[in-house]
């Protein structure tokens, strides 16, 4: 079985975008920034949204110097700095140095394989989690997201451009909700909430895939394959590895006493914890269902094979006595009394026909078919 699954998996082709940068990160100096993730040639983009209750100002394709000027001189505004492209270690290091971000935090930002984590410093907070979504082709995509925020600014470090935060940009632009009236901790909550809400979309897609595969197996096991089940199982495990640590971190946010968290924001974080808890429960449910799909698949194949063997056995049971009679009268003995009868041929055919009918009647009475 395992060899069959491996052979099936070899024929599946994955996009070249999944090719990873395999630079060794062991035995390096702690705090040394090393990018670990998908190879890309895209340029790093830094966009800034500066806002307060009265106005919103957009700054696109900013330089590091422009960012530093905004956060140090435009103190009446709050700044959302969107840093897209953590593969540019030079820019990342320069920004971190100017804003006094700890080198270990920058190291975690550049490592897209870093598991979700929460670090609370005296004057800022670092939060890392995974942005999960399905591509148009149905492939599961996991992007690394790091968030650093203090009283005046918040920086979202994204692995690549996406649309998950578009709704938050619209809310800031149209002054919908509380973001423009609240501190940066509320924007931080809004960003994490957008990521968690997108987890719902991912789990709904997983639900559709699971139910579709389950229906196909129930109708006809030949419509599915072990490789499909294994890939779906891996997909759910990959989601689980990202969602479950995030649940524990959001719980820590809920009970944290850090000065950056306003008490009024804690109520929203509690609601956020309820959302992530529901997502983790759904992931566990689908995980259990997929684990049972393999047993269902094998049982369905076994049942179908039993039906085939049943038909072959019945046919064999019918033809065995007929073969015996044909074999007896097919022997080349010189003296066989029945061979001298004028109607012996038709009598033997009649006996064979009656035997077939009798066996069929017997099998029907036993409900074997």
C-alpha cells in the first residue's frame, strides 16, 4: 500500500514556486538575518498608511529613510507600514536597525518557516503567524506574516502581496469601524482578525473537498485514489500546524498585562479567541474524517472485490457439475451403454439444463444473488 501511494505521488506535479531556498541555518550566529523560504525575484515594496480620526495619507514605494521620517516626525498620525518581501535581508536589517527592532525578531521575520510566536518587549510587541489561502488552482498557499507594533506605528512584514488586508484598507479609507479612532493595538487586532477570518474560508474549502471525496468513495471507490486521500490529509495537517499554535498565542494575548493592550481591545481579542477556537475544532473534525476515508476507501474496494468473487463463485458452482457430466461422457471408452441410446444426447442436455435451473433456484432461495 505504501509503495502504491509513493508511486502515485510521484506523478503529481507541484508549481515551481514551491522551490525553497535551502540555505543552511544551523550553527549560525544568533540574530543573524538569513532568509529561508521560496525563491523569488520580486522587489521589496514598502507602503505606508498614515491616519488619525480626521485624515488619511497614503505613501507608496517608500524608502527606509522616508519611513523613519514619518514615524519620528509625523507623531500626530498613526502609521501602518506594510513591508512586502522579507527576502530582501538588506532592507529588513536596515529598517530594523533604525527602528531598534531586536535582531532575533528580524531573524524570525526572515525565516518563513518560523512557527507562530509572540514576543513582548518593553516598548513593542512582535507577533508571527501564517496567512493561509487557496490559489485559483486549488493549491494551498501559506505566507509568513510578522507584525511589530508600538504606540505610534505598526509594521506588517509580508512574504508576498495578497488581498487579505484589502478590507482593512477600505475601512481606514472610508472611516468605517473603529480603526481610525483607536490606538495601534486595535489595528493589530484587526490584522490578526482578518487572517483568522480567512482561516474560515480555508476550512470551508477543505470541507467541500472532504465531502466531495467521501461521496465519490461511497458511490464508486474507483472514482478516487489513495494519493488524493494522502494529499488531503497532508493539507489538513499543514493547516493544523499553523492554526493550533496561533490559538495558544491569541490566548496569551487575551491574558497579557502589557501596556500596549488597551482594556477595551481585550474584549475583541476574547472574541478573536472564540473564532480561532472554532477553526481549530473544524480542522480536527476534518482531520478525523480524512483519517477514516482511507478505511472507507479500502472497505469499498474490498466489498467490490467480494461482489466480483461472489459472481465468479456462483458461476463456478453452476458449471462444475456440468463440466463433470461433460467430462464423464467425453471419455474414449469403447463400452458406454448410454452412448447407444438414440436420444442420449438430448437427455443429457436436458439433465444439464435442469441442474442449472435447480442451482439458480437454490442460490435465489439463499439470497446469494
